[in-house]
């Protein structure tokens, strides 16, 4: 879900919104909402006995830190890539606006 949001929404937000700050805030809010929703879903799955999200919770040797840190690292990388795409979209918007002004 994070990859879809970052790849589908970040670049168009950069192209559509005039302010880079507004682009960052809009993407950050969308990502935060999705992060909260997906994390809650994964925790619910884990409490139902699913081991795919965070490992086997019933195992006494289960190390929660290694499982959850990996999840955090991957989502942080995707978050940063989304900001990079939003920045690229905004840069293209600014470049196009300058080109249109120079033509006039």
C-alpha cells in the first residue's frame, strides 16, 4: 500500500499543488493515515494468530525488535522516496511555469 501511495500520489501532488510545503503536508498526511491504518491492520492480524506480519508471537524466543525495526526501515525508505517524487513533481511544475513565462 505504501508503494502504491508513494508512486501514484506523490508525483501528481507535486505537479498539482503550487507550494512545495503544501505538497509535503498533503503527502505526509496521506502517508500518516495509511501508515496508521495498515499498522492497525497488521496488529489485528497478529493478534488473530497470523505470523506473516510480525513473526510468531506465541514463540517465547520471538524478538519483537528485529521484526518491527525491519518494518519501520522499509516504510521510512518508501516515505523518503515519496518525498523525492513529490519534490521532482514540484520541480517540473516550476520549470514548466518558467518556460511558459519566457514564451510570453
